[in-house]
């Protein structure tokens, strides 16, 4: 290697190192015992168009077992985060004294990533199983890092009080993790998909019904750039 080439190589290395370090410093944030600050920063980064990856250390509020969660930010409000985890569950995150949420956080590590997002509108879907298959197909073909669904599904079914109570127990706070809001009636169920994960769609696909009405659904496919 000539002296001139070596000099150019050294200059390139010296110039590039500080730039890389600056990127890491600006895109990572750590919050310990500061859930409100974490929520504020996550909302701020989300509004800037970033995909937010989270690593959360703490404990499960029901079992008191220590644990660690990893996933992507969905939304947040007043000391509470909602995260879509690696295993397709939607988990609510509170502070260290949380009891309503699914998980109490002690330490939150946050990374802001550049993203691109595409929204698919699904119409004339026959049933939850078809919706699930279409969402899985989109995830596979588009290589989505994060995918969730918004919409409404109505189930018609004559149910006894005991059946309603059993179903309600399956989707109550004690189970959680579906990204669903269900309103139960004697003659049916209204399911609102609130950034619902694939696991939530799998749950709906397993329900029995006499008739079903699937409204227009929006499928959000988010990819890391």
C-alpha cells in the first residue's frame, strides 16, 4: 500500500468513528424507576416517525415473578406503555408499583429506529380465520418487523350466562395480552381490534358462532429501515 493510500485510510477511520458513536448515543435511552419519563419519550419519538424497540426489566404484577420483556412500542398514556412482544402478545407496562398493568417496570431501555410503514385495507373478509390467514400472508410477503390490526368484528351467537362468564374470564385482565376489547351480549359478541396481534386473531378464530360480520380492517406493516 502506498503512503498516500494509507494516509487516506487513516483519515477515513478517524472521521467515521465519532459519527458512529454519536448515532448510538442519540438513539438509545435508559430509564430506571421513571415510567412517566419513558412514556413521554416514547410518545415523542413515535410522533417523530420512529419505530421504538424496548427492553424492559421488572416483574409480572400477578405472579410477582421477575422477568424481562422485549418488543415494540404500540402506544402509551399517563404512566402506561403498551408493547407488542416477541411472542405476539400485547402487554401493558406500568411503573415499579403497578398493579392494574400486566408488568411492573424497573428499567426500560429504548432504541429509536428509522422505519417505513404500509397500511393494507382488507374488505369483504368472510370470517376471523380468513382475516388471520391474510394477515399472516402480508407478514410473510412484506417481511414486517411489526404487524397489527385495527377493526371491528361482530359475532352472533345465543349464549347462556355461564358461557358468557367463561368467555369473559378468558379475556379478562388476568389473562390479557390479546390487544382486544370485547363487549359481551346474550346474543353475541362485539370485538374491537385495538392494535391486535396475530395471537389475538388466533383467539378470535377459535370462537364458535352462528354468524359473523367482519368490518373493514386496517393492517399495519412496519419495517425497520
